[in-house]
């Protein structure tokens, strides 16, 4: 009898655990502004989040289908889609975070950059594309030296205050803690002056095509709520990001979040802006999006 009761108890325990358990939704995101967009989702039991440095982990995820949702540069998502990946674009979440930076020039604007030397990271990548597009449209001639990483560009400015670099948030806010008198040119503002668009959809979210509309819409609602919280209460969001061990101190995040241009726009609303951005990339380096515009099925 005692043995029978124990068996019944164990069966009930297993049954209740199965009923109460909920499979986590998996996300992969690159370190930086895209990760900040989802911190209030990461801070729940509903989502399992992997944070990676660089594009290799994202490319692998697109190829293997390892995650339900991938946060990635929009051009990378388009390139992988054109290559046959089973992910579609569902929303844009960051709208540019690139800045030209100096610590010595008092009157710092685009016109004063003519014939200057600029250190840029990411040759032929989107950082380079946006910089060159803005300079070209303003008929500014500069001499560009390329380095392998954003961190290396920042390090050169720390070493030599006369250096002009391209930087990006949140690394720019780290730089501000190490170098005084930092001045910036916001490339997003310059892009807006040229195109009339608020900015370019730099990073977005891509959903596995096997997911249902119900699942995707639930995710989009949670993501929009997370982004709203990030922007409406920067200090609390910065504290949460530190608690989640995202790699940046609180004072850096308080500075970085407003300049990271984190926002939420579903695919249907941002398509026109994205096509303009893709057109610029196609003209300057078509390989970055797979040599062609993605077709209409790319957009959720």
C-alpha cells in the first residue's frame, strides 16, 4: 500500500510539472544596442537569450535554425534570406548608432572634415557604408584608414587626442569616460537631412518561418513593451542591464541608451525606409545584402 501511494505521488508530481512547464522562446542577439532592446524580455522566464560578439554566431543561427528569433543587422538578415534561410523580417529595433568623434576640433561639423584623416572600423560593412554615403552626399573628401574593430578605433583616439574616428554606441559612452571634451557628429541626423527619413533601420528581428502568427504577435507585443520601458526609464533600464551582466557599467548605459536610437517599428511600417537603406547598400556594396532586394515574402 505504501509503495502504491509513493507511485501515485510521483505520477502526480510529474503530471503537475508537465502542466506548469512552458517551453522557453529562444533568442540570439549581438552585444550592443539590439541586446538592450530586449532586456525586459530576458528578465522573465519566458525567454532564453544568447548574446554573441560579432556576426559569426548570427550567421550560424540563420543557417542552422537554432533559435526562434534572431536580432541582427537588417542587411545581414536580407543577405541570409536571399541565400535561402528560413527566417523573415518582423520588426526594426535600432535606427543607427554611428558617430564621427573628435576631442580637439572646437568647431566640429561635416564641412570642417574636408581633407581630414578619419579612422573607420568595418571596411565595406554598414558602418563604412553609412559614413561614405553621408560624406559623398555632402561632397566631403576625407582620407579613411581602416582598423579591424570599433575598440581599436576608440583606442587610437585615447592614445592620440588629435585623431578623428568613427565610433558607435554603447562603446562611444565608454570612450567618454576615458577622454574629455568629446565632440560628435551624429550620422543619423546627417542621414535624415539627406533622405528626409528619420534614420535607417540598422538592426531588426527575424522570426523562424515555422512560427505561427499567434507566436510572432505575442513576441512582438513583448518586444514593443520592452523597448518602451527601456526608453521611458533609462536609469532603471541601465540597472537591469547591469544585473543581467550585459558588459557595460551603469553610468555608460545611462549615456548610451538615448544615443542608441532604440525604437520599435513592425515590418509593414518600416518597409519603405528599409528599401531606401537597401538601395544605398546595393549601390555601394551589393554583396552586403546578397546582391539583390529581398522579395515581398521577406517582410512579415
